[in-house]
C-alpha cells in the first residue's frame, strides 16, 4: 500500500456508509493523552513510555533544563572606540533564525552520519544497509523548511465531487524524552455534503529529531462513522526498532495488534515524508529513493522532479515544481502507487497541489488557504 499520509487519508473517502456519526475527534484534545492511554492498554513498559513522552515544558526534563529548544545566542557587546589607534572592525556575528518567523537556518540543518559510523544489530535485514547507503548519497542535500505556526488547507475532490479538506501545520517545537523535536500535524475532515454518506475527523502527528530529521513518533487517530482507530508508532533509533500499536473499534468487535520490527538508520514516516520532500532540491531531475516506515513495514518511495507548471489557485497564481512520486507497494485502491505533487517555487516551497489515480477514478487536492505568522 502506498504509504504517504495524504494517500492514506484520501483512500478513506472512497468508502460509503449510512451509519450515523456520533463521535468526532476534537481538535483541541491532546492527542498525547490518547497515545499514553493506548500504550497503557497494551501494557507498555514504563521506560518505553518515558522515552517517548512529549515534554511540553523542557525544564521538566532535567537533562534539557539548561538547553532551551530555541535559545538565542548572545551577541558580543560593541567595544568603545579608542582615540588612538583606530580599533579594527569586529567580525559580524550571525543572528539566530527563529523557526516561528523564517526558514530554519543552514546552521541547524540536519547532518548525515558518516558511513563508517553506522552500526547495526546482528539481525538487521541486509537491504536496510543498502537503503542507508542510498540515503547517505543525498541526505545532506535536504534542508528543512519549517515555519512554526504555518498552516495550509487543501480541498479534496474525488473526481469532481468535493469530499472534504486536509490541513497541514507546523506546531511549536518540543522535547521527547531527551531529544528536541519538531512537531508536525495533519487533519482531514469530510465536507458537510459528503458527511451524509461517510463522516470522519482524523488527526495525525509526527515528531522528528532536530538533529537529523528522523522520526521518533507517529500517531494517527481516526474517528469515523463506522470505526474508531488508534494507530501509534514509536521509533527507537538506538536499537533500530519500531514499536507499532494498533487498535480498531467497531460495533461488531475490537481488534488489537502489536508489532516490533527492525528499521534502517534513515527513513521517514507517513507524515514527515511530506516535509522531507519539501526540503529536497527540485530544480534538477534527480531521483531520490526514501525509505518510509509504517506499521513496521519499510517501503521505498521514489521522488523525481519533472520541471515546472503554472496555474491559478484560490490564493493566487502560482508557479510550482512538479514531482512524480511512486511507491514499491501497490494497494487495492491506488493504481500503481503513483501520485504527483506540486510545490511552490518560492523559498517557502509550500505544497500547493496533488493528485492520484485510483482504480475507480482519481483523487486530487489543491490549496485553498495559507497562513504563516
């Protein structure tokens, strides 16, 4: 199955149900509480829960108490000019970049590990080592484009029918365990018209390390007409293991599944992959093969820039890079596991449009709102 989060969301719109919808996932609700409840339901060990706990106040974490996430560097005070001789001009110091206002500075860009520094457990699949070597060949080309408070909303259409909307936003940075992380969020909701057939309100969160933009945690909470799903995935980057906890509740039954699977050093999750693609160079036709981990499975996503297009949107006329995206897996709904994405050619590189062919038609999305502090 094609592992892009947007694709996972979009496929759900194809389902039809006449069941009444009584339970919406409130946007103000803390998803971390649901994640904690799910781990307790699966009786996860306390040390694992602590390692992947989201710390809203870094000072609660003793190891990070003296290391605020976005601490400003103090600038040297200007020296008073002496009468004789004339002082030399001080070398100007770089001003730290606030992620809430501007793109992440080059100084904070993730750096790839050296080849000789990669170590693996004895039971790691050999192909994962090949994946890492492929990633090492281009990972240093990635430059994160993150704006705290940025939010983009996209209308979703199945054919010509308006089925709902997806919002993608960058939340304030935080700490997970001992690791400073970026917090990414996506939310999908059905439109008023389509909700008579099938209604949903799904929320996904991704937490990725600031050090090298590797995911630590991915959460998908689905509240729909016919089912409630809690899907939590934790990534232990030291042990190279993923822990997956899945719970699906319907009127008929409750299904629970837990998995522990190996992972490579370099990968993305179903939401962070969108931000990773956004930070790749798009001005040359260079193919990038990126491992995406979802529910313990690792699939390769191939991304190839294909030039530029111009079109009109509700937020104005846009010139955008076109990227062809494909996956090694093919699901029951997606035709060939292929999608096309368009990212603005402006430095913000915002996603402005996407489309996918499916076996019974096509799905597309286009930006309708964009806000950035």
